[in-house]
C-alpha cells in the first residue's frame, strides 16, 4: 500500500507549492498586464490540480484501508472457523481414543476370563478322561475271563454243529446207496440240498 501511495502521490508537495507561490509573487510583473493574468491563472490551475489530486489520493487511501481491513477481517474469521473446526475434531479424536482404550481393556478382561474358563474345562476333561480310562482298565480285567468263556462256548457250539452236519451228510449218502431206484420230485428238495441250504447258516453262526 505504501508503494501504491508513493506511486500515486503528486510530484509536487505543499512546500513546492509555497516555493512556486513565493517565486510567483517575487516575479516583477507590472500590474494590469496580460502576463500577470496568465501567471495568476496558471497558479489557480495548479492549486486546483493539487487539491484534486490530494482529494483523489485521500479517497484512494481510504478505499485501500477499507479493503485492507476487510481482507484482514475475513482472514481472521476464516482462521477462527478453522481453529474451531480442528479443535472439535481433536476433541472427537480424543474421545474416540478413550473409548477405544476402554473397549480394549474390557476385551482383554473378557478374553482372560474365557482363557481361564477353557483351562478349567480342560482340567476337568483331563480328570474325567483319567477316571474313564481307569474304569475301562478295571472293567477289562474283570470281563476278560467272561469273554474267554464265551469264546470257548461258541467254539464248542460250532464244532457240535459241524459234527451234526457231517453225520447227516453221511447218513443221507448211505440211504441213497440203499435206495437207488427211488426218484424224488423236482419240487421237493433232497436232504443234501437242505443240508447245503443249512450250511451257510451254520457258517454264519460260527463266524
């Protein structure tokens, strides 16, 4: 602004005007001559021009001051708005950080509680497993003689069934040798066929 004022300020100042006025008054001019009229007119025109330039300069300085004050005011208002906005964001960020910290503490406590529960359950499961294993071992030692008895009984039954089956086969063979002329019907099954049909059943029972 100072540069603008310096560039717009008139080349002549009040001191220069006084000097010129003094010079004008000191000129030896005869009264009533046309040269005196021309000089007086020139002095009046210079005074008017200087006054007009001063008025314009004052107006321009006032306008520039108003513009400067307006811009400064707008800048201050924008800075205040941004400061309020960032302060609000900062407060929100601090609150969110505090909430996140509380949540982390709560989650940590809950997780540690769940871990302790799982450890207790694993200990209980281990104790139950050991008890079941002990009972199975004890029950196995008690039930082993009974299982041996059942195996011996099933083997004896299978052997008895086999003996009966083969005696029936031998009997049927002797009967067929004594009666070769007799022919049985196709629909009625022979004793050997019945024995063959019974054989898979005895094998399944032995298995």
